[in-house]
C-alpha cells in the first residue's frame, strides 16, 4: 500500500477546561484525545463518527494543526508536523484546507463571494489571473458565474456551503477536513452537497476526513470509518466491514439507534445500551 | 367523539402579504401521534405555534378555524383562549437549554406552570412533578430539582421538559423537533420515552420533525408539508409503503439509509421542484384573500 497521507501515533491533546477555571489564574488542562493511532490513506475519504464530546472535532482541528498535540506524533506525507511552529506550517497550509459546519458564520458577510474565494489564492501568491481562477472554482461547485458579485446573505444554505467548498478547493489542497458540513442542511440539499463532495474528491484525488454524527451519510461517502468515544478510538475499519460486522458493542448501538425511514414496529421498544444521558 | 384538534383551511400571511400557511387542514383524534414533516420553510413549526397561540406578531391568520376538543379557538376572547390553550396543551421544544430559565433551579420552573396557570397547591404540584420525573426515569429527583439547567446533559434536560409537558395531563402536546439537537443514542431513548408516556396518558401529539426516520418510528399519521401547504396526508404505514406525492417520494429518496447507501441520498429532481412550484402557484391563484 502507498504511503499514507497522515500517520498519527499516540496522539494526545489537552485543552484548558474552562468550566474548572479559577477566578484568577490558568484553567487546568483536560485531556480531550487520549492516545490515538491511525493512518489516513492518500486519496481516501475517512469518516470520523462519534457523539458530542467524543473528541471528533478536536481530532480534525489537530490534523490541520489548528491545535498542537500535547503528546504523540502527527506525520503529514512522512514529515513530522506535530510541533511545527506557525511560520514553518505556513507553506503547508495550502495543502490542509477546511470546510466548516455553518457557512453562514464562516463566510465574511461584507465580502463578495468572488472575494471570499479569492482570499486564500491571494494569500498564497496566486494573485495573478484571479478572475479566471475564481470562475473555475465557481464552476467546479456548480454555481453560476453571476454569483461572484453576491454576498452570503443572498444565498441559500446549500449555495453557501458550495461557496465553502469552492474556497477550500481553490488551492487544490491535498487534504480537506469536512466538519459536519451537512448537519445544518435540509435532506434534499444535503444530498446535493454530498454528491458534489463525492465527485470532487474522486476527480481531484483528495484525501478527506469527514466528521459527522450521521452514520448513514458516512456509509455512502467514506471508504473507512473511525468510531470515537470519550477521546479514544472504539473501532476503526473499512466502511462495509464496520456496518456488516461491527466488532464493538458501542458501534452496534450507534448503528441500531439510527431511525431508518421505514416501518419497524419493534424498533422503539428495543432498548439502547448506549451511554446513560447523565 | 370529536377530534382533539381540528384545523380547517388555515391560511396565514406575513406583513407583505406573502402566504406562509396555505389552507392547511388536519384533524388529530385523541391519543393520535401526527407527524408534520417537511424541510425548512415548510411551515411545520408555524402550525404548532398557531395551535399554541404563540405566532410571531409578523404572522397573521387570515382564514380558517382551529378547534381544540370542539371549542372554536377563534370565537373565544383572548383571555379565555389563553386559559383553554394553557390547560389543555403543552409544548416539548427543540432546544431545552433555551426553553429553561438559566438562572432558576429546575424544581420551581417545573411547578410554576401548575401553580400559576392551573391554580394547584405547591404540594400537589411538587408531588405531581416527582411522579412524572419517575416516569421519565429520573431516579434522583431531589438532586435534579435542585440543579440549574446548565448542570444537566442535553438528554436530561429534554427528560425534564417532557415530564413538565405531561405533568398537567394536557390533551395535546406540540413536540417541535424534540430530538434534533440530541445524539442518536439519546434520541432513541427520548423517542421511546415520549412514545411510552403518550400511550400511557392517551395524549395526542403534533410531532414536528424534518426526519422521515423519526416519522416512521413515532407517528400513526403524517402530513407532508411544502411551502406551508399539506401536499400529502396518510397513515404512516401507508405513506412508507406507497408514497403518492412526487415530493414525498423525492424526500424519501434523499434521506440517507445506511442499509442502502447508493439508493438513498438522491438529490431532489428539478422536475419535482418545478411541479411543486406550479402546484403552489395554482393554489395561490385559486385562493382569494378574505377581507377583514
């Protein structure tokens, strides 16, 4: 097998726990990720699933080095980026892009769509021929050219998320982190966005970490899945294997708790053994 | 037996004259769980708010009747209407954190409604709340009643609000996306709980949701909404066996299913949307806004 794009060993991340912060002084650290080992194969889409508080978003933000690990190592294309300082990270940033959950808050309200998509291009010294590059990015995500001069509030939720994708892909990155990118969208729009991401990932040979709480979406989009719970990996395997033969009780619970859109009279009475909601 | 809730021909408009509810009719029998399903802007929450008499001031009802256990809400004086709605209905909201007052303990928030609106004694209200907390499987009511909302998890907060909703024995509960903010395993527990309490108390529920999966598991009948119009109404089992409206079929095909990943998640076809737009336009053309 080819060299993985990301290789993560013994990854620990600790963040300040603001709920325990004393009035004066620093907040004590809470360990959010408790020693993770995994690889992201180049050109694959990996689903990261877990309930709230499982650490899936922290993991994503650590991969793109918005957070610095407290222990362990993160290798990107074989290079150790675990503790690289910001200056050394800068040239890597164009290869590590993000699509956010809520495009309403991640798109600048005072800039036109063209200027939002152009911003990362400018910053990375690709300021020549901007118009053509923006046009190409719009076309790639299926938005009409006339959108270039519009503002975010003039767009629907699905169109805004297309802009988010266009911005992330404008630099032709190697890796894209997609953190709950369809959870705010209606099902019909969700299907469009996922189909688009699926197509672009394949065309551009992207490596994608797709964070979601929705296993149904993950099954469609991802080649492998990492199931997280309370900062640890419960189970990681190929998608079909995970659904056909989940090895862990927790994974089975997560799958069984999904309400499928079909009549199943016994479903509601089947108790879930998932974590008690206290 | 008269219907628990009977909405006939309800239309509502915004200040600019745009219709947001388009001649909505639906009748809930006592003890029935009716799902209102649709995408954002479909008007499903609006119907719930109209029933509870809490529409925003920008929305005006211009036509139609709402009857709660036979009583015509439109014919009552505002004060009498509020009393009737307060006594016979309750709400389970989407986000329990915003529905609870952050600066008051859970206990008084739960008993308040019983004491102030229904005129119960404090003791009676307290006993009732404890009984309901037991029914929603909260095993340490003393602790929970003394906590503040932020000290509880999302699932616990939702249990508290379910207990509060059932406490006054309403005939009708409006549940507005009550599990949308919850994790999937907690969602299942909460759906089970709502189902069990609903059966035990014989309460009718207007269950607002965008998730056809939830519709399939909790409701007996379903109204599919688009742009404030009921495009299909059916028994839930019949709807899933043979959806009639093209939009219902498109919604089903768009809903992800892990058992069938490649047949699901299909984007809604343009012709379906064009058909819907035409349907809405012709309904609007046929409709004449009543004066007054």
